C-alpha cells in the first residue's frame, strides 16, 4: 500500500469520525467501507482485522455521541498498529 492511499484512508476516517451528524456521515461511511473492503485483499488477517476495527470505531464516533473521545482513542490505537504494520510490509 502506497503512502498516498494510506493518507486518503486516514482523511476518510477523520471525515467520518468528525462528521457532525450520523446523517452527514452516511455517505462517508459507505466510501470508507468500500475503500477498506478493496484494501483488505492486500492485507494479512491481522492488519485486515485492525482496519475493520478502525472502520467500526469511526462509525461509532461519527455524529453527536457519548464517549466520543473513547472512540477516537480506540481509532488512534488501532491506526498506530495498522499504519506501522503496513509500513513494515513495504
């Protein structure tokens, strides 16, 4: 996975988790899910699982939710592992 793809994925994750409402996040979530499903074919099982976590946490963090910081923290932890795992594979 190249650096540009990784950056686009991160931008989309950020857009989803900081969307002001779940309704605003709906199309972004679809794009994120599509991008993630496309990328998973190039990942091993562990990194694929981390990407699934990131998508799931971003969906939970979108809109006005309780414990938003909790979900963002989970995203950041999973992203750290995912990003480093992808860079190690290059």
